[in-house]
């Protein structure tokens, strides 16, 4: 089989398309013939050894896949050969086949295309866990989403709206603002490029407050960096600040603001929660499939790349030029 491999720490351009042995399912394992793999920000980090996990090389990036069950190991009872499934892999998805523990594989609805399925679990799983379980979003509250045009951001827009919240999207360009509004955002704020002055930071805080009609009850931060402080200044009393990721850098928020607003900074580590709270994850996935079936959420795939060009997909994500979801498809 062919796989797009990281043989040494480096940028997306360092990935190599190579022939590798087909995986063989052991006890409790499943081999999936991959049809599509989602592209996510951890792919940017993991190939440069900047992620929480550092797999042994060579390895393929790709943390979520969709495909067909090709073979089953002993003891696997809830799946069958030929079944359409999704799998949460962490890495290894940019390959024609992948072996996974059966517990990390689940069937998908017959009406769900493979490309949408491969772009579903990580983004919607992260955002649903963040908004429902960590942020406890209630109908009528205002949610400010930083990085709202990205994969997890646009998922957060759809989910927050499904929960009855008012949504303000924070993005970097007019085009991304239009994209966020199309996804359901009630309003949008365009933040300046990095390197803000102190006055620009204050002005951005005021813009956030104005768009949020006085302040945000929940802030979903998928950007980090210097955008954290102005967002935190726009927080309402008893607000919840959800920490999702740091493509703009790890922020150092002034904690006096949390005291003045009696607000909370809440970490969101969806991958760890899946392992620690599997029953919660299973229920959340059922909820998400129901919302998908009702037409309330649907992955917004902006580009599809063949396996050989998977590095270009990661580059687009690293450069923050992508909107919605990117997917690698097998030829």
C-alpha cells in the first residue's frame, strides 16, 4: 500500500509518498481500507515533533479516517467486513490502509459520504465537548468564536446555533467573515494581523463587546496568541473561556481579568476525554449523528487533495489560508 510518511521532523514539504507493507489485524483490531482522511491542525504539529504525542518514525499524519472494514482480528464483535466506518487514529490516516483498535472505530450512517465522514468526528467532537460539557452553553447566551472560519471553528458555529446561542465569529479576513455568516454566525469581527499595538488590542476588545451586545458568555478560542487578552476583556460576568488551540501562539492572559469578571478559563482536551470518558464520547457521537441527520450540522469541505498532495493540505492549514475542512482522498 502507499502512505505519505514523515521520515524526519520537518515541514509538510518533507513528507514522502512511499510503499509500505499492508497492516494485519491482531486481536481486537480492525484494518480499514481508507477512502478519505481529515486534515487537522495536530497534523501540522505532529510532523515537526511539536505535538503532545511523538510517534516513532516513519509514520503518516492523519488523525481521522473514513473507509470500509477490510479485515477483523479475533474478538471484534460490533463490526463486520465491508462495513462503512470512521476511525479516530491520532496519526496514520494518510495511507491507503490503517490498522486501529476496534474501540476506536464506529459505523457511519449510510447517507454520509466518506469525505464528510472523515471530516466529522474530530472537529464536531471537539466543539461539542467544548460547548456542551466544558462550556455548558445555554440557549440565549452569546458565544464568541475565535478562528471561526477554520474546521473546529465552523463546527462550533453550527453547534452553538443548534444549542440556541447567539454566535459572533472572529476571523482574519472579510472572505472568512462571509464564510462564517454563511455557516450561521449572527455577526462577525475581523481582527488585525499579528503584531497588534496596545491600542489595537483595546480597540479589538471594544469591537468584541459591541458585536456581543455588551459581552460574551462563552469564548471559544481556537487561535490563542495576542487575541486572547482582548477576548478575555470582552467576557461577561461568570463567563467561560474555552481553550482549544494555539496556532497564533500560547497566550499569557492577565488573570486579574478573571477575578474582576468572576470568569473561568477552561481547558478542552477532547482526545484525552475520549480515552478517559468513553461513555460520554459515545453519547456525544450519537448526538452528533442525530444533528447531522436533522441537517443542523454538516462538514463544510473547501478542498480535497489526493494522497500524494497531502503535504499541500497541511501547508494550507499551517498558513491559515484554509476555510472549513480540508480532506485527503485516496485515488
